[in-house]
């Protein structure tokens, strides 16, 4: 997968996860356990998607094939 496609998929995944998280918080209206649930369920997912974004941004482009 080339770099722009990887970045697009990573960005779409991150945005959809944030949207799902906000909808869940809005619909279920957590009270006291919001921080605990965020740390256990959502923070690892955010870290993985952010890691994918960073890999896509800072990944070196592969060298073009040498022409003979």
C-alpha cells in the first residue's frame, strides 16, 4: 500500500473511532466511570490509530526502481 492510501485509511479510521466514541458518550451518558472506561477501552485504540498516522507521516518513501 502506498503512503497516501495508508494515510487516508488511517485518518478515516481515526475519525470514525472518535465519532463512535462521542456518540457512545452522548447516548449512554456515563456518570462516574467515564475516565475508567476511557482508559481501559478507548485509550489503547486511540494510541494504535495515532501510531498508524505517525507511521504514515514519518515513513520514508521507498526508493524508486533504478532504470537501466
